């Protein structure tokens, strides 16, 4: 088993492409994006599709990275989250194939 870092970024849909560019620009070799269905935070509930423009929809980007990429990613993503609704979770994980991340 090999130690890696798992990133889970939940960000509003209008910032999605910028988030992807940040991941790729920082050397992330892969990620998966999923639509978020609904949520609750900061005293407010939201549901996907209740806004006709979909501007309030949220997306989750999940990636497993080597810990050497974390400092630059963390700085870039903090700037992104500062300008948009979003949350970043970082956790330690173990993977079978070291060369894939």
C-alpha cells in the first residue's frame, strides 16, 4: 500500500472549469467530477435544479494525489474558494498502485 492524499472539492458550478484548470495546472494526473444533488450549510438548504439557470448547482471534484502537489494546490484552491461558494476536504488514504497517482 502507498500513502497518498485525497482531495474532495465541492464548488459551485460556475467555478467548475476554473477548478479543473487549477488541478491540471498543478500537475494532478486525474480527477473525477460528480454533480451534487442537494445540501445544507450556512443555514440554507439547496437542491439541484431548483434554479432555472443552474447557477447555484454544486459539483464535487475528487482526486488522489501525491503529497508533493498539496502545497501549491492548497494555495490555488483557497483563492478559488475565497471567491466562490465551496469547501475543500483533505485526507490521507492508501492506494494499491503508486504509479497511477
